C-alpha cells in the first residue's frame, strides 16, 4: 500500500515559510489527502505523490499570503510605509511556482483536479485585521 502522508513540517521544510495557522495548513493537507486513492490507482510513486501534495498546499498558502496579495517583494520606510507584492496570474495553478511545478509534474491529474481553479475549492484565511 502506498504512503503519501505529508505533515505540516513537510510543507514548511526547505525554507518555505507561511504565516498561516497550523489548523489552516492541516485543512489543506486534508484536502490534498483526498487524492491518495487516485494516486495509488495511477501507480504514482510515494515520493512523487508526497511532493505533488506538498506543492499543492504551498500553492494555496502562497496565494493566500498577505490577505491574498501574495508574497511581499519590497517594503518602504516607517515615515512613508509602502509594500509591493509579487503579482499572481489569478488563482490558476500557474499563478505560483508551486502550482506551475504541480501542473507540470502531475501526469495522473489526481492532485491538480483538487486544486485547480475550476474545482470550485476556495480557501480563505480569517483573522483580525492589521
């Protein structure tokens, strides 16, 4: 039996950072877990299936960073505060490097089917405004 289990630590390994709460990451992991039966049925190797799921979770976390504006690319001074954000191509998989890698690697379509914009999946972080 295949093992495609990923953890919060797997998602945040290799220098990936996200301000998302642990519960939010766990919810995305649970979403990705829905692809396990498809991955196993398609004969996808454990290491590849795990990486696909990690890319999917990172893709959504990157899209939702900073209130949906994405990653900060520059910040201004305290006297004239400003921030610039990396522009995304909407919520499509190609909108982030992780989504693009997922789209390129997922030959079975098992994970991309869950996380593509057409799937109707929406994930929003709710918290206090800053």
